[in-house]
């Protein structure tokens, strides 16, 4: 049809093969043989023949000409009617904790014709967008298009046209859609477009340029980047403190959602005070992500509170059965994560997997230490795609992965066979970071800013566990332990310090030649009064003696004196 429209727009004029292909397939390579097939099918539909053409004549080796007379008449037809969408039952499942977001987006739509709601999958972007559509449908024509099942950007205009109820299949489909929409104020909701981000951006820009009364509300992991776009980043639902009372917990939207879904899944559930800490723990473990909370509640019946909470501490595979009416991507948390992961470029996939070894908040320097590609660019991209959270601390930006994302990405890292190598890079970074810090083991001169390093503790623990008790590098673990002594001391983490020092010494005693300096630091630590008061292992005399002997051998006066040998 597009070929016919192009030729009839230039009756009697020769149009070369190249001109036809450029107009009909501007971004696709189409050879002359393929063009001949399409023209042959068009001739057949017109009842035309190659020998005696009445409509389309071929000029061998050059192109085609539309040879029939063409009469143009101004169209008096009314704009194509659009399919009206009715929003009923939006309150069937109450929306928790999103009132402020809904108000904010409504205000943004007054200021801009394009608003994008961003955030990780499962956080509730579609829920908020649908609620806004229901509110605005009282005074606007609202059209919602679900894009999650659209596999190719080439189908975007067709899918949107179908959703609008348009029957036209004209060559300029964007123009047709724009004309049909621009009759009166309208809102188009494009839901879940991240896998079609480039095509969606081009479509939205084109429609906005051709219309004056059409607005777009888009949900995506990342903004479109269109001039004038307003972005609303949707945050996880608030999770109460672990020691919250029953009344306080019931004010939290995450707990409210969990209780509501538990009631629905269990066929009746009465919230009991003894359930409060377990429910809070469940909501916290899934980061307050609405989809994950719903799925967790759905596993209560087969698992019960205790088993569910315990399983979530290890893995989220238990979240495997969503509501039957849910979209395919919403049926499991794994599906939501798989969806997001598969949309990344190979470099982004590797970068996200490598970041999975870091626990809690981290700096750009930490990211650079574990990522094998350009950390700055990749981290910026992953933040934009809502897979990494960004925040501002006193000095700089810090980042983190939601635990659910981190666990999933960690599985991908293990599948690549790169877990140990990446963990080693993180341990080496922490070792150098703590070695170069102003921290000291002297309680009188210890730097007051030791608490500034507290953010590394979750990653430090993971590295020490990997290095000292797991499959990791024992020597690196011992050196990291020695470097972390001041931090553990400052934060009064004596039990963990004792365990790490003991495991490190056990390795170094068997391999004394590998790092005697590290060994003397660790022996000296065992006889600190604070550690001895914290029930350090027996053998303090041996520790004193070993520390003195090794430090004397190395010429380390400081540790020699701290060992108590003043001779």
C-alpha cells in the first residue's frame, strides 16, 4: 500500500528503485529482488499485468511509473473515530502509599505535554499511571497502550493505531494517529516502553510536533530524553522500623499492601501483634517493592510467615506464583528482573553483574574497582534505567542495588564464572582503601572520621566471608582483616574482629613466609585490652610473644613496643 501511495503521489513520473525503497523502508535494507516481489503483489491486487500495465509500468533497470490518471478530491470525511476506553474498577484493589506521586504527576501534566514515570520493574509505575488515567478520563479522552508484549519497534505505530481503534493503514501512520488524536484534548498512556525506547521516543516527538492538544504519560525504566519532558521517579513503599508497634506498622503503605493481599490470598487474615516484626522483615527484604510484596503475600498459604521470612533471607525464588490476571512480566519477581536484565546491552549486563558483589551503598571508586568496563558511563546508564539507586551524601554521590536486584545479578555473575575474580577485586579495593585511611588502632589518636567508613562494612563482611571461610583468597582475606582492624575497633565490632583475626592467623601460621608484617599486626590485635575483655581466644601470652618476636624480626618498633616487650 505504501508503494502505491508513493507512486500515485507522482503520477506519470519515473520513480527509481532507490527512491521507492528510501520512502517505504527508510531504515531497512531492501534489494531490487524484494521490491519486485512487492510490486508484483500490488499489480496482482490491482488486476494489472506486466505485459500490458494499466496502473504500474516498469522501466527496466530504472524504476516504476504510475501510468493511470489520478484525480485528487479534498476529503470531507470526519476524523476517524477513536475507541473510547472506560476505566472502571480502578478502586477494586486499593492503591497504597501513592497519593503524593499521583498528585505530583497530575501537576506535571499541567506543566508539560510529556511526563515519564520511571523506576525499577514491579515498583508500581503501571498502577500509578492507570490511576492517573482514571482520574483524567473524566475530562479528557484517555487512551492506554500496553507495550510490554510488543517485540519490535517497527510494530509500534501499528499497535498504537489498533489500540486507538483506527481502521486506517495509511503510509504516514504517525500522521493518521496525530490527526485522529488532535480533535480534542487527549492523554495517551504508553505503558512499559523501555525495550522500545528509541522507537517510542521518535513516535512521541513526532506526535507532539504535529499536535497541540495531545499529552503523553509514559512508564519506563528510563526517561525518553525528549525536550520538555518531566520525569517522576517512583520510590519504593515506605517500610517501618523493625521495632514499630502494631499501630505504627498499620500506617505504613508496605505493611498495608501486604496485609490486604494476605487477606485476599488466605481468604481472610487478621493482623496480629506477633506478626508485626515478621511482616516488617519481609517488606524490608524485598525493598518495599510493591510487586515483590504482593508476590510474597501470595506465598503465605503454602509457606507460612516463618518459612517465608527465612527463605527471603537467602533467595527470592519462592516468589514464583502471581495472580492469574497479572501481566506475564508480573507473575514472578524473577520474570521482572529477567525482563530488565535482557534489555541491557552486553556491557551493561556485565557491569550490573559485577556490581552485585558490593553490599549496601558504594562510591564511584568502589564501582570502578569491580567493573571491567567504563564504570562512569555504565553506572550512569544503570541509574537511568532504575537498576541502580543514587543518593547524595555529605561529600559525593553514593549508589546501591536493591537487594532483590543484587541477588539476581549475582546469579548472573556466577553463571559467567566471574564471581571469585570480581570478589577479589572488591577485597583488594577495600584493603587499599582502609590501608590508606587516617584510621589507627591507637585509641588516643584514632581518627574521629572512622564512622565515615561505616558504609563499607556490609561489603567488608562479604569479602571476609568469601576470603576466610569460602572459596576465596586466604592471604587477601588476612591482609584485609589487618587493614580493617581500626575500623572494626572504632565501630566496636569486636566479635567479628576476633573471628576474622583468628581465621587469618590460622592461615598465616601455616604459611608464615607469605606476609610476616600482616601476621604481627593480627597477633598484636589479639592482645588489645578491648578484645581480651570481649572474650578473645585463650593464649594471650602466646599472642604477646608471637607479636613481639615477629615485629622484632621485621624491625617494626611500633608493634614491638605495643607487644609489651620494652627490653
